[in-house]
């Protein structure tokens, strides 16, 4: 399988947000297992022993941290269809229109490669 990370800047009601999506082509999650995902020690049942050493705290920690940043997190998945985990956090300031236009021009099919240092610098400045 594969794992993909994508990021996009969103402007809604004159507010700016950074939305991140981490998707995989793994086994997916059954609908009846979804409520367990954000519960402390919530373990899902899969036919495959992908990570038998997990303890079910990762997404709980992520959710609490994202909520502290006044953001949201959600999951889309279908059994045997892979999983997408999204989170959206607000930026400190409204987006500069020229910055949005420049970023839009640099995007290729909504995916772009940036240096890690550029991403760190941007997030430190805006979040």
C-alpha cells in the first residue's frame, strides 16, 4: 500500500485554514468500528495483524491537540478501500490574497512539493 500526505490552504468567511489529509490504500475501517477511533484505548478489529502493539491512544491525542488549536479532525474510510484522516486548523491571520494566488499558481493538481524547512517556517509564522 501507500500513504499520501496533502495540504491545502482554505479561505472561508475571510478566515484562513490549513487542511491536511493523510490517506492510505490499506485495509480501511468498517463503519461499526468508526466510533472507537477517537476514544481512549479504542482498538479496531481487523483481520490482519498490522500493528498488534498499538494501544489506541494516537488519534485521541491528535484530537485533543487539534481541538486546543481550535481545529477539527475527521476520518473517511471504507472497509478494504483505505482511509483518509483530515484535520483543519485556523491560521493566526487572514490570508493575503496575493499569497493565495501565488500558492495556487505553484500547485499542480492540488499537490505540491515543498522543502521541510519552508513548511516549518510557514507554520511557525502562521499558527
